[in-house]
C-alpha cells in the first residue's frame, strides 16, 4: 500500500515569487505532458509549476522512462525565459546549468558525498544517479523544465533495473526532508544558475568542468548520426562534451551515452 500523499506547501512556493501558478497532483501520467497541456490550453502569464506525487508514465530523455517512487520530487516548470529576465533563445548549456542548480541544492545536504553530473542531463552522487533532467523547447521559445529528484523515496522500492544504479536523498541521509523547502531551494538555484550561464558562460564553464564526474572515463556517444568512442576531457563553456578519440578532439552538443 502506498503511503499517504505528502502535499507540498503551495502558498510557500508561490511566496518565493519564482512561479505564478502551482498545480499539484497526487498522481499523473507525466508532469511534462501536463505542463505542455497547460501551455497550449491557457494564457501564459508567468512560470507555471506542475508537481506529481507519483507518475505512471514519467518521461526521461529519448525513449527512457523515469521511475517516480513515493516521496520523490517530480515536477515540470513551464517558463518563458523573459519572465526570469533571461535571453529568449535556445542555449545548449541550459540542461547542464539545471544540473548545476540541482547539485547546489543537494551538496549542503550531503557534505560527506561527492555530488556532480554526467553529461548531458543526469545528476549523480558518487556512481549512482539521484536526479534526471528533461528540457523541451516550444517553437515560441518557451521552455518546459522537467526534473525528477529521488528525495524521500527509497531505492528498495525501485524496479530491479533501477535499484543498482540509482540512489535517493533519504537512503543517503537516513531521514526525510521537507520537499517544499527542497523545491524552493532548487527553483532559487535554478534561476541563479541560468542567469550565470547567460551572463558569464566562461564562469559557468568552470563549474561544468569541476562538477563533471566523467572526466578521464571512456565514453561511447550516439549522436543520432554517428557513434564515437573516446576519453572524456570535460565540458566546454558552451555545453559541448569534449573527448579525445583516435581521430583527435571531438566536441558533441547532443547525443546519448551508451552504457557498456
């Protein structure tokens, strides 16, 4: 039996001034799909947040699914970049800037652990995944940031294929965390991180390089047109993954890492 639905404090989230609307559901197929529906069906006056206690069809990148265990934090933020005083253009490093924001939210809670990310959109604690990011961009420039964070759920309840490569905040700390405060901090850090990426890409690039947990590892990247294998050197300020191959330095902006 699932535990009672742990509702977030919507007035507190609205009081941050970072979002204009919050829609909370005990269960949804996908917060990302619901955010798309909101944007299409109603006037867009400001950032809209869609939260789900459980997702039955949570989406990851490509064809990947996202496991949403009871107590996790799954949400999508529909955002016109202009409403946060951001450039209204598609920047390839926004997914990585989002990962930085998640790291900045989690690291103070996990002082004894190494928190970083894997290009292009996964946050890890050590060698286990704790959060995933999916950003969809609409033709008019609006963004939908989808984030799944393993917060108060436990990996013991995860599907077998997830259990040995993921972790949760609860499992790492042995206690539950206020998901409202967690989300509020994450939104605050997200705005800061996106601004830094837009205003000082070189400075943000240094953060990418510092937090990348793949440096020195051999990676195989499927870009959709080619498959390249090489040793990861790091991440450039513009969000490109840089790695050394037999043919020299390669820079990839979009692709999927093949797990071997």
